C-alpha cells in the first residue's frame, strides 16, 4: 500500500514504449549502485525473491543491496524487456562483475515485476545464474554508472 503517495512514472497499464522506459530506468538505477536511491522505486512493503534471499520492505532491500555491491566490484548491468501486460513486466538481464580475488563473472537472469498504480514495484522475483568468465571475455566496458545510449544491448551482444 502506498501511504505516502509517492509515485514513479510511467504508470501501469504499460504500453511497449512505457515498459521499455521502465526497464531502462531500473537498469540505470542499479548501475548507479546507490541502495537508498534504488529502494525508492519499490513500495515500502515490496516483496522480493533474489536467489535464496527474500527481502521485504525498503530497509531490507537497502541492506541487501549494500551487501551485494560490497562484494560485486565493477558491476555493470544490462536489462531488456521480455514481456509486459497491465501492471506486470518481465525482463531478462546480464551483469558483469568481479570478486575480491579478481575473478570475473557474468550473471544471467530473469525478473518478474508487478507494480502498484503509482508506478512503484511491489513484487520482484529474480532467478539468477553465475558464469565464470575470463577478463578478456567481458562485453560491458563503459565507465561505472549509466550504460551509454550507444552501447549495445543484450540482443545486440548475442546474450
């Protein structure tokens, strides 16, 4: 329930154009890696499934993201719209990162999102797999932060 009347356009029901916009906004937020700011895109009681963790609410989301980005160095993410209907969006994504031992990974996954009428995500279910890669196999080379407009997306990269 949105008791503070916060909003995050675009609002459902989504069109292809607004669903693509919502996906890019989520990608940009996660690439900026500011947990408190990212959490504002979710309802105060948002429910997640992320691998084996089940955060509920913004405080748990913030704690989760802080732990995540404390161990995933040089994180770069690309999201792509898979499907949408009404107040739901499905995305596929890949992100590259390295651990403290300088071992590189590409993590692939799918997310199912459900939004409230104010455009805040109230449910996020993520399934993710990690693939060890060589540094020379990396495909995401932009400076940390927002992916440049001219950088290829997942389909363009054959991912």
